[in-house]
């Protein structure tokens, strides 16, 4: 139990002081550097912490933290701004709506969901993760990042999850160009079979992608003729959430 308590306290300290170094945490807790380092690595492997992208010697909380009891975070700017537009999008489409956030460049984490009333629908648990390169949510984020950051994702490998997964670096870059131009991303069976999704980025004031909103449906209900209409609806919802976050 002591190790669990220590891990939770270190997690809390990182959240309070992030981005923070091992040395700073060692001084704060009076623990051996090796003990703090092992705890940080364990929390990182579990998805709770990550190395800061700006300085890999520093640590910050991972996006998975947001997936724990989202209702407890309803007062936060993202959840408070997103809930009403998500419900309206669900009512207009009668399909499940997802709110996801990037965990660095590692993956996307689904942090909130509004379910539809369809008897057959897609289902993902809050806290589920998905690869950046094989999902609409991931593409929506990647399209807003620098070429160097996209290259970093590519360098980690483009794992195949099926015949539709984009595993060629240039094809991925071309797809991100299309997402940038259209304002939304489409995924049809790239990650999970018989799942289609349309996603758009939620942006901070400086243009940084902080989250995505997405429609998720069985691929059998996806209608190519309605893609532009649906894509605009998702992009409009994302733009509204972006504005509401900054008010």
C-alpha cells in the first residue's frame, strides 16, 4: 500500500508542478532518485504520465487522467464547452458522439461520449485509446500539427489494423492535406472493422489542437453522398466548442 500511496502522491505533485524533473520531485518528497524514477516510468507505462514534448527530462500528466470520472470535470472549460454542442449533434444525427484528447503524439483518449438511440450503434468506453495514424480523431489532430511532429509519429511506425489502414508515410501526409483543406477527417474501417467516424479538431486560441469531436457509426450506415454535409456539421460543432472554451 505504501507504494500505491507514493505513486498517487507523485502523480498529484506532477499535476501541480508540471512540467517537473525527477530532481525536483526527489527534493519535494525526500526520496531516492531511483525510487522516483521507477514510479514515473511505471505511471508513464500505464498512461498516467508522459515526458514533456518541450523537454523530455520533465514530466507532465497524460491525457488518460481526463478519462477518470469525466463527470467530475464537467466544470472544466473543455467538458463544459463541449457537452451542449455534442448533444445537439447527437440529436441531429442520431449517432454516437465522442470527445477525445491527444495524449502527446502517442494516441487519442476518448474522454466523453453522448450515446444515440439506435438499436445498433458503435460503443467505446470512456478511457479507450486509439492510434493517431489510423483514426479520424487522430488525423484531425495531426492535420493541425507541424511537419516535424507528423514525421515523429511516422517514425514510430504506422501499424496496420486492416486493409484500410494507411501505412504509407506519403499517403498519410496526403490524407492530412485533405483533412486540412476540408476541415474534417474521415475514417472507414481503418482501425476497427465496420466502424466509420468523422472528426474535427477543437482548437486553442493559438491554433493548437486540444481535442476533437467526432460522429461514430457502423460503417453500414455511412452514406458517402452525405459526407460533406456531415463533415460540415462536425466541423461547426468543433468550432463552437473552441469558441465556448475561450469565453
